[in-house]
C-alpha cells in the first residue's frame, strides 16, 4: 500500500489563435477519470487484502509409544527404531490401502524419500522440517527414534514426535519400523513386524486450541518355542490421551543402538 497515484483534472485549453475557441489538446473526460481512479483504488485494496503474509494455522500434535505387557517379560531389552509415521485424513481413499514409502534424513538435515512399493514417489508438500503433506495423509519423519519397549510398560509412554499438524479430522495412524533388536537371556532373538508397519484406526481431531497427544500402544507376542516374536499394535490401549487412554510420560531411555555399544 506504499504506492500513491495522483490523477489531475484540468479544464480544456484553447488556442488563442483559434477564433472558435476549439479544444486543441486531447483530454480525458471527467467521468472516465473518476472511473479510472475508482478502479485503481479497488485493485490496490484487493492486492493488500490478498497479501497478508500469514502462515496457515496448525495444531500441536504429539505422538507417543507405549507397550502393553504380553511377552515383554521375556526380554532384557527390545529396541524398536521408527522410520516414519503416516497420519491419514478423514475421507481419504488411501485410508484403507496405500503404498508404503520411506523417509530418511541425510547428514545435512534434508529429508529424502526412497521409492514406494509401486516404484514411484508420492507427491508431497513440505509442512515443516519433519512433516510432508501427501494426497490424503501426512508423513512424519521420525528420524530413527528408538524406544526400548521394556521401559514403557502399561501406562508409561515416551514421545517420538512433538510438532504440528494441520487442524482437521484424522482416522488412522501408521508407524513404519526401520529396525528391531531384541535380547532374551543375553541372546539376540528374531522379532518381526508384519508388513514392516504397525497401524491403528482411531478417529481424532487436531485443533488450534490445545495440544493433541496420541498414544500408540504396542506389544510383543511369542509365536512359538523357536519361531521368535511378533510386534503388534494394541488398539484397545491406543488413542488420544485424556479421551481414549490415560498415560504417564517417561523420558526416552538411551538405547545401546544410540550409544554404539
């Protein structure tokens, strides 16, 4: 709005040599000048109103991991490293079926993706340093956050993401696992994640009013005497804190994977 336009109207000038006093200078009729001035004013106001410089509204969102006791008592430790999470919007056709993609962070902090199972990358729009928006869902880079499930039993939970999402209704949360290391009686054991992801369908709202904390509960189940273990989501113990479940936050314990031992 810093540009000022001045429009001057003058009476027609006559040439003294013209005995009839005819107008020898081309002038803009007064009505056209007024109309032109009004048009410029409207355009400037519209431009200022459209360029507000405000960022889209977001809501605070936290994602925590807990472990409902099943066969976790067998383990000395059970380190689960998470690659990324997908948070699905309500009404999305991809809520029930969507190809998996992997998001990783390079040494310089930039987020990169590897091809999906179909061989193509999803179209994404950056929302923040760790969040990308795709068609029908958000991808949250968990950057290899590792949780020892033996330290988050029952109502204990630890955060793996603390950031922002667009306000709206969401219907499903997926955790994509990068690696699992389980130790039983001092020996490493096989622990598998079906489809390399854990998913829970639970409708919840993200608003600009107050933080939303989603607790994702996992348990480990023994498949047989020699067949190892499976990691499975626990729907009944997962959901929005204070609405679906109660939890007590505990600090994330340092794992042997992180210390390099």
